[in-house]
């Protein structure tokens, strides 16, 4: 019996998202079936890891044809997504916030960016990158009214910690932090932190060592 969504390891959920994204592009090319070693090669993983993850969600393929691509996409969706979908807010509608909104638009029908918040008065009650932007003072009201459960923080580092606390108090259950400020949030909310400086320094290190 597959583990339920709440019990899946974080890295497994991360890989499932990568599998689905890869499979969607694969399916668009007209391919209907795929073997674990083919999927593993695309994502620089081992076929053992791929098979283990997919078995964990209760799906299996056939030795002759491998995995049915459409069925596997749908199975991963049933694990990661909610039936009704979830609403997302952007906190900080600057260059990064706008870029994320434009990039993400239409990519996942079960995840909808429905509001943005900023401290710039010139952005209040304006439609930016296709979504309404509100004053930070309206955070609690809008989150509750629009049933927003996820937030992406792209604001400057000042007041990020206090803003994260307000988000959780307003009912946010998941936060993606794109700022340089490490956060600690309530156990009631899941936190994913993306540190661009660390990622770039990591790439720089391996670029340096490979050049020797």
C-alpha cells in the first residue's frame, strides 16, 4: 500500500515534481511509454531511484512497455495536487515577483497565483503581471477572502521574518522563501528556502574545480 501524501519524504516529493515536468514534455512529443532508465537518464538519477519513488506512490509499469506516461502523470498529480487546487500569493511584487508570476502563469492548473502584496503605494489596487496587487496592510483580509494557502516571498530582506509570522497567522500553510534571510516558521506551515547565492557559489566552486 503506498504511503499517503503526508508521509512521503521531502526529496521524494521533489523528484515526483521533476518526473511530472519531464513526463509532460515527453508526452507532448508523442511518446506514450517510458522505461525507468530513460526517465532516470533525463534527470541524472539512477533507474533504481526512479523505480523506488514510483513504487512508493503505488504505481508500476510493465517489463515490456515500461510506464504508461499519461497514467503516471495523472498518478503523480493525484499525490501532489489537491482536487480543488490551491491559491498562491506573491509577497513583494518587484522584478523577481513579477518574473515568477509571468513564468508560472498557466504552468500548473492546480496552483493559482491570485494576489500580490507590496509596500509601494503606486502598486496598490493595480493589476500587475495579470494579478491584483494589494497593500501589505490587507494581507490577513485578502488571504482569508481568497482562501490563499501558499505564499512566495520575494520582498527585500527587511521585515521578512515578521512578514512570515503574519503569513502563518493569516492561514498560510506553505512558504517558498526567495530572500537571503533564513526563516523559522511554525510547525503548522511548511517552509522551502531557495538561496540563490548559495546555488551560484556551489556552481562556481564546481566550475572552478572542473577547470583545473
